[in-house]
RNA sequence: UGGCGCGUGGCUCAACGGUAGAGCACCUGACUCUGGAUCAGGGGGUUCUAGGUUCGAAUCCUAGCGCGCCAGCCA
């Protein structure tokens, strides 16, 4: 049965994009031999589907062009970062099917070098220690249309700067007392060049360096230099960093780095009915609105995994999505398409009834149990067959019966004959209801000549239903998932995201599954015939099965109903 | 408003000066022991607008319009 695994992604399809074009041109021109890329997550939350796009891009390019991709934690802000996130990120990248080999790095590995280079900048007169407060720096930075003004400490001498910077490191000053700033141009039309902060004082212990440091480099200062140290050739990031590129280049140009990396920007992934904001996802987790970072409704890698989405489907989606510079929002339907494509191909079929109603076959011998051999996966003959018990009393789907059938409803109805998949044709003779008028039992008769599902006289029922023998059925908790949000564009028009949360995103029902599912292991995904794909949840145990609905099958009847 | 980026069918992306294509979505039909899967076909684009260059422009130039990003000691 299909399970999460980490097979190697197939290399270079025929997909091209502007970044791959650049890499190919750089190789052709001899600027580089092979590309070195990096995936640089900040360990301040769990990875989500947007990161998957970046992971597939960076590791994909490296693999396709014979280079390699580093996993580098951008751990420069200890107040937000945690070991739990470091661990989950590695697990998720691996699960997605990528391998960084020996190339696991941390920006914190370079703190000492970064510090030395900062000293270099000071000696060159290109950085200075500023005593201004955060507020004062903001006030003097100018605005989009007005230049900033120089800090009164901008002219501080080299020796004084060196002394102050050393004392910052030594812990002589409280948080926020001083910062190290690059001396560039307070009148630059690019605000990122108005003497940007390079180091700030943060008395906090770091997941890796502990209390060794109380000053930490900013992203702008740490990132490009880390790229240079690692020999990264193509530093690929999202669009919002493009205005930082001049600063990235300035630092590389003004420091004695061993290598010159270049930054390229692409549009981050956005999806309908989805929010990919770590901050908001954190809030959902902290407020207990979901079962955790790996809740099956979460767009996190771990959530998608728990939901039953295979890594291959996510990778194929990432490839299909492409890489470009225009802001864009993909329809979730594209993700679902790729997930269904692999699940259809790989998952075993099983019978599960989610909203059961009893069927009694009145002309079937009381004590007889027959065993049907049922194909595990019609898409994959090597998946074999399994025995399924059939008896006088069955559970079928309540939805598969209508006392007064609607015009295009082909399933069971009084007097109508349908096929029970891989079993017999049955005809409904009588409907039993309780005091409230709710159907409690359907009394049917079967045609013994149709065993296996075919009629010798060529009769062909218009519908085939799934079923489970009541005597053998195993009860199961089934969690039906829907979009986390009710709208394709959550939070649009200034609405609070919480307003758009879908109150029905999780519905728990209790049904019956066939015995073959008794020992389903968490992470195992199967198709419940005619219903959809279901994944055994980590909460599932023998005797207390729990399945998550990953996705329904495409359902044209539902579409017909929706049209009225 | 200053700087930067982007604008091609419902969505996303391709076409890199030579008659605008693909995937998803949507619709129709075939087939079927999953109303699934599969197969075949279909609708849908004044390539943001206006000028210009050229024999020829989605591609080059100019202007305008629209959208996004930047004024954290976040990344």
C-alpha cells in the first residue's frame, strides 16, 4: 500500500524556467562549473507547501545540473528559533525526498567569521557603531520620498568603533543600546541602503551557540556571506528580497569573501483556500484551533503528510507550478489533481462505509458466509487480490439509497436492482424506518446467479455499490476534512483571517471498514472505493482505527446535485 | 509620492522579432463491476492601454494605467 517514502525524485523533466535558463547559460559561458544552491529556512516554524516549492527548485536544479544543494538554517534570531523546528524541518525535507548529504549548515556556524568581517568593514570605514535607539533610527531613516539623515555617530573614528563593537560582543550593553551599521548612503532611493543595521544586541540563548554570543548578525549581513562561504552560485529567494539585492551585492563587493554568489528572486507560492503565513499558522496552533502543526488541515508538509498526500504528488505539483516572477495564486485543484494522480496509481482499494445503513438480504442463508476475491488495485495488477467476507447482513452507504429517487440518481431505490461490487445483484423490496421516519434497514433479495458481479443473462445495473459485511465489519473513526477556509481568498478585503475559518473543516463520523484494514499502520493511505483516499492517522490503533480523508474521488453525481 | 519588480484564455505558465500553445478548471461524447480511472472532442485570448521602430511586435522603444514589494535592531 502506498506509504510515505523518500524515493529519489526523477531528474530534469522538460520543464524550463528563467532560473534554470540562467544556470544553463552560466554553465555554457563557463562562469560556473556546476551550480551550488541552498535551501535556507529559519527554524521558527514548520515548513509548508510554499517551502516545498523552494525545496524542489533548489534541490531540483542542483540534481539536474550535477551540482549540490545545502540545507542551511538561517538561525540569526534566537528569540524566535527552537530546536523542535530544526528537527521538523530536516524530517520534512527528507520525507519530501531530498538529501543534503554532508551539506548541513547553519548561519551560526559562521558567527566568528561574520564577526571578523564586520571588524574588517569597520577598519575600512564602511561600518560604525550607532548609539541611536530603534525609534531614533526609524525617525532618521527618512521616508519613501524623503532622504534620511546621518546619524550623529556616523563619523565615529575607527578605533572607537572597534572598541565599542568589541564591548558589544563582550556583553557590556543591554539589548537595543547600540547596533553596528553599514555606512552606505542615507539618501539612497533604496531604503535598504540607508546605513542598514548589521548587528544588534540580543541577550538570549541560541539553540546552537548557547550563550556564546549576545550580538547577532541581521539577515542582510549573514545571508550573502554565508552563501559566499559555502560557495553558493545561485542564491534563490522570493520576490520580496529583490530590493535587498543591492545590499547583498554591496556587502559581497566590500568584504574579502572567497566566492561571489548571486541572488535571484522568484514569486512565492500562494494557493486558494489556503494561508501560508508562519505567523498565522503559529497562531492557529497556539490557540488550539487545530490539532497542531501537523493537523491534516494545515498546509504544512507534516500536515499534508498526515492528511495522506504523498511526497511524489507534492513534488509533481511543485514542478507543474513552474517558476516565474509574477505574483500568482494557484488553484488548490492543481495540487489535488497531482495528489489524486499518484494516489490512484499507488493506493490499494478497500471497502469502507462512512454513513452506514443496514441491508438485510432476506433470501440469503442465515449462517452462510461467502468469501469474494477482490482486486487490490486495478491500476496495478502486481498488487494482487484479497479475500472479503460477504454475508446476509451488510452495511452500505446511506447516500446510496433514495426512497424517492431523483431524476439522475442511479443507485438503490425501492424495486430497483443494483450491483454490490464484486458480489451480487440485489433488489430493494422493503424500507424499514424508525419513529422519526429515518431509514434503519433495507430489506433486499439477491440473485444467486450473479455471484462475482456478473449476470449470465447480461443484465447490467446502472450502479455498483460498495459494502461491508456487518458480521465482519470493523468500526472506525473517520475524520472528514474540508478546506480550512470558506473562501478562496481568506482575509481579503481586510477581513480577519479567523472570520474566514471554515467551522466544518473537520467532521468526525463513525463507520465500518473491511477486516483487511484492521492493522492499518499510521501513514498508510488507501482508497475507500467510490469515496476517496483515506490515510490511517497516527492516533489510529488496532481496535480503535482512525482514518483521515485525504481527498474525495472526483464525483460527477455531486456535481449534478450541486447544479440542482 | 521615491526606488524596484510584474502585467499572455477562469487559474498558472510557454512562445526569447516571423501565422498565440500547454497543464489545471469547465463542457460534450465513448468506455467501464468505483457516477472513479482511461480515451476522444469542445468552448474560451483586441497578449493591460496608447503611440512608435520594423516587411512583420506578446516579444524592441516611449508614455500611461493597474498590481506587488521596500520606511524591523524579522527573515
